[in-house]
């Protein structure tokens, strides 16, 4: 069997609900353990061992939540859009489930990034909110997520809701770069950045390692939620199928 | 197959239908004028203030009045079943839908663009600034119609379509709002504004080429669950 055939076989297996349900069940404990380990390393390293910033003091430590959340907000939207495309093209139900569960998690990460950003902004910038380019595009991203969730919940038929919301996610994915750069451009035209961001390119190594650990922990956390969500969604969606009946009678 | 005939036929059909209900055509324009004239009452009649807020006010009012007019875009076609016929016809659905949107733009967007210089005068904008405002609306408003139509196509069969439509569409309007009002503000400050106008033109080209396909597939989805 060639590599290409193996890859296709794997792809088809992954798309099979029964196989994915079992695989997700096996993966789940491992990913929970890994999440906890990396989060502990990241939190202890970031909150205890990393030196205080020379300008911001201990206040900078909120980046250990803020920066990974902001990274995740973009990443999850891309995962959502990619899975929407797969669902629209190949009609793989599993992709729709991934997109569906990603939306709420992504919106939560975006909200978390906004809240931690404004908590950080109060002591550093002296105000809760600045119409800064990054904050504004993060806010618009939250609106895009809310629109997606709103459209999904407004349509009763699950399959149709997946298609309609999938189209919206793709339109959003095309628009995100345009919105992002137009906002950056708007901001630079209006005012010069009056507050210094992290313009020093090098960040201390014992500050950086906890940050990367936290970023990994957030990704793993997303994976855990995704696995749990998709397992329960699969059970509900496939409740009339043979494998679910066997699963219920055997347990 | 000749594609220009069905396009033209569809365009004229829609225009004819629209001109039979003249009162409905006027509503978005009247809304536009009323909203703009509220701002001096709420903020300040001082010409200097109006000059600085004018571009943003006119752009936001244009955006809201397009949003208001979108509600009726596919409504009657969807309710009486012509939408299925349009999608089932041997001609590409996206082409016929593009004609529908162009017709909609002629009756709601175009009057709004034509009347905008008058509103610029009311807000004490200079003559050359009004010219830039006119061009920016000419390039930007069709984009609002195109992208708004995507939202309409997705929400057409829903009960609470109005509020959801604005949530879906307004974030996508942000780039055009930024470039449009920014071009006018730059003109007020005697700064170069060609860049913003070119961006508006680029966005319009993207929207015109891509959105008809998105809209027709969204309409297919919406027609499948009525």
C-alpha cells in the first residue's frame, strides 16, 4: 500500500463516527494529563520563577494568560473555517461537529483575551480601553464569533445550520485579514502609538519558556474540550445508529 | 449560451417591480437624510464640529440605511417561490442573483449616493471634500449591497432575521467604513486620499467577483429547509 493510499485510509477512518468516538475516548485522558502538566509548568514558571519586568513589575505576568488566549482566538477561527470548508466540500459530519464546538471555545478565548488585556491596560495605560489596532480587531473577531453562534442557534435543522454557518465562517475567514489590516491602518493614520508595546524584540528566556508552555497548555486544553464536545455530539447525532446501540447495551 | 440576455431580463424585471412601489424606494433615502440631520441636533450646530464629524456621520448613515433596505432584498422572491425557480433555471444562479443585487443597488444605493452631496453641504463640507465623499460612496456602497446580500441569503428563512442580520453583516462592513470615511477625512485635512479610494475599488472588485457565488449557495441552503 502506498503512502497516499494509507493517508486516504486514515482520512476515511477518521471520518467514521464510531472509529473517531473510540479514538477520542482513548486520547482524552492523555490530553487532560498533558494539559495539566504544561499548565502547571507554565503557571509556576511564569508566576514564581520568571523575573519581574523592569518597567511593568509584576503586572506583566498577566501575559501568561493573555497572550496564549489571543493566539488561540485566531487559531480556533482558522480551525473552524478549515473544518467548515471540509464539511461543505466532502460532507464529513465530524468536521461540522468540530466547527460547531470550536465556535464557543473560540469566542471564550477571544473574550478572555479582551478582558485580560483591559485588566492589564488599566495599570499600564491608565485606562480600561484604548482604541488600539489589536484590541479593536480582537473585538471585531468576537463579533464574528457571536454572529456565527447566533446563526447556528437560529436554525433548528442541524445539518442546514452547519451548512449556513459554514458559509459564514468561510466569508469571515476571507474577511479577517482585510479587517485586521484595515484596522491597523486606521489606527496608524489616526494617532501614533502613544503607549509602548513589547517593542523590545528579545524577551528573557525564563520569561519566554513559561509563555510557550502556557501556549501549548491552551492548545491542549482546546483539544480536550474539543474531544469531550465531539464525543457527546457524536452520541447525540448518531443515536439511532447501530454502533451507539451496541455501545449502550454493552455498558 | 448567451449570458447577457438573462442578466438584462432579470435586471429589468426587478427594476420594473421596484418602480411599481415608489414609496418603498424612497424610504431608505429619507431615512438617510433624517439620520444625518439628527447629528447636528444631538452634537452641535458649530460648523467646525460638523466638518470634523461629517464624513463619519454620512458614512454610518449610509451604512445603516443600506442595512435597512437589505431586509426586502430576497423577501418576496423567497415567499412566493420565485427564488427556487431562479436557482433551478438553466442559467447560473449567481448571475441572476447579481442582477437582483444590481437592481437593488439602483433603487436604494444610487439615490443615496446622488443625494449625498446635498448632505455634505448641510454639514459644511468643502466642495472638493464633497467630491471625494461622492466618489467614496460610489465605490463603497455597492460593496455594502453585495456583502449585505450574503447575510440576507443566510438569514432569509429565519424568524428573528433583522437583529441577526446586523450582527452578521456589520463586522464585515468595517473595512469599507474605515477606508470610506478616512478618504473623506484625509480630503478635509488636504492629505492624499487616492490610497483609500483604490482600496475601496479593490474591495469592490473582490466582492463583485466572489459574493454572487457565496450568495447563491447560501440561498440554496436557505431554500432547503423552508
